């Protein structure tokens, strides 16, 4: 059986990206040794923090 995780993640969010964006993500995973999912989670947290601070206002 699969290993038990302390905080399993059950929600899946799909999105479409261009070839260029996908290549950037792959390069980032190679440089950082992080998965695309982890990079996206970090990006969401950073965006949320900036939004809370009023940085992302138009």
C-alpha cells in the first residue's frame, strides 16, 4: 500500500499553460529540486501575502 501522509492533499486544480510557461516551470524544477506542485503552492502563498499587503492592487 501507499505510505500514509500526515496532511494529505485531496484537491486537484488543473490549468493550461503555454509551451513557454511549461518550459519555464520545468527549468525551475530542475534548478530548485522542487516539484511543479510545490512551486505553484509557494507562488500562491506569495501572491496571497502580497495581496494581503496591498501589493497586487491594480
